[in-house]
């Protein structure tokens, strides 16, 4: 069974630009979550989607958005990039919504904003 | 407000010995806890989990203990191997697949 796939692996963008990251969950998984990892803030939850609906959102500005498609693939978008958005963005998929569910992570997308 | 804390940023252990990684939490709504292992520039790898209704879960060399009254959990690795060297994160989940992570502990297992 293929794991969680994130594309691209690396990305360099300029301040003010926007970026879209993609995540394909494990086959059969319907829940996709996004996390940001930075040296200063650690691993922080961005948002979670289940069956194309955003269920939870972390404490991030509105420049961070996402969506999920009917095949459970998900994208996240960051508009008006700032230097502080440089981070490793991780996607995780889970088999179901709710309690007692392990989340499996992709390799991440390393975003550098210059 | 750090809901999950890993107070030891690093731990060094001799190969073959026990590694004990600790984690404290403040959110009583967490009902599920998970441990992940992470290498630089890669995604976290799931290791082991425990429901809040249990106090111990074992999987091979990995055992997680939960002390709910103390809001404390620990991961025991026995015996430790050099390949276990990585950063370990504990995380709490209070439904909705929204994990709250600790800051991580870097484990170094010396041959």
C-alpha cells in the first residue's frame, strides 16, 4: 500500500507570491490533516479535512487555506507569502474521523520564502 | 499555552540500555496519545499509541506508559539500538485528528 505522497518536495518562492501544495493520502483514508514545522514553533496543526469538509482549523491567519477533493486528495494554499512561512509542511492521513486513530505522515514539502 | 511538553530536549543512551522519553500534558480532553519518530527533513513515523483508558501499551521494543492522574506519559525503548537515534515527538489527540505535539526529544544511542 502506497504511503502519503506530498508534492513537490522542495519549493522556493518570493515574498508576496502564493503557493499550492498537494497531498495524496493513503488509499482508503478519508481524513487529511496539514501541519507546519518550524524550528521556533515546532509542529503545529493547520487544518483537517474529512469528506471534503474542513472539520478543524488551527491558529493560523486566513492566508492559509485548504481543500479536499472527492478522491480525498488535498491541497493547501498560502497566499501573500512572508519570510516566516518558510517551513516544512506535512500532510497526514487517517483512516477515519474521530477517536483513536493513528495519523500517517508524508515526507513533507520544504518551502523556502526569499 | 503549551498543552504538551517534552522537557528534555536531548537524551544520550548506550546501545543495549533502556531509553526513557517523557511527556507531560495539561489538556484533560486528550483521549488518545501517540509517539512519533522523526529524521530531519522527513515526515514523522508513527511508533505507538495509547488510549486514555489504558495505562500501558506494548509493541516489540516499544512500551508507552500513561499516568492520567499525573498527566504524564513515557516511551520506553528496550534495548536501544543506534538506529533509534532520531527526534521523538509525543502528541495528544482530542478527536478530529487534530494532534497537539510536544517540542520533541533528540535521542542519541551510542554504539
